[in-house]
């Protein structure tokens, strides 16, 4: 279960760094829940990010890629894994633009592991 959940996050990161919005969506379960600060966001289906998302991220933060430093399971059940996820958003020169520490929940639904919830 833990290995499957971490594998899903690794695949999501690969798709994120490839700027592949559809590929990212394929690794999520819907409805997909995001707790951003105190704001609850629920994506009922794929296609929620604008096509300009990565260009906007690069322009506003200098982002070139994300690098994950830690993916630690903190709660595990047969069909759900809560992970503490730490990553950096890195610039093209390798310097760190920002660091993040979040809680992600990966679930198994219909024999498919997907990211169900993220808290930022």
C-alpha cells in the first residue's frame, strides 16, 4: 500500500515536471479535495487547471521543476495512505525558489491508486 501510494506521487511529480496537465489528472481521484490554507477546493472532474498554469508558475516564482525530498507514510489502512510530503520548487539554475510541507492522501478506488486529497 505504501509503495503503491508513493509510486503514484512519483508518477504525479514526473507528469508535473513534464507540464502534462492531462497526465496529472489521470493520477487523481475525483472528486479531488484540496485544502489550500483555510480554503476548501473540490474538483469534481479533470481539467481544473488553466492551460497557462505552468507558464504562470514559472513567470511568478521562477519554477522550472519540483523535487521531492520526503514522502513519509503517517497513517495507513488497506485502501488509504496519508503521507507527509516535502518538496521544493526549483529554478532552472538549481536554486530553490520555495519549500513546501503538505499532507497528501492517496486512495485505492476500483483497484486503482490515485491522489484523493492534498493539503497546502
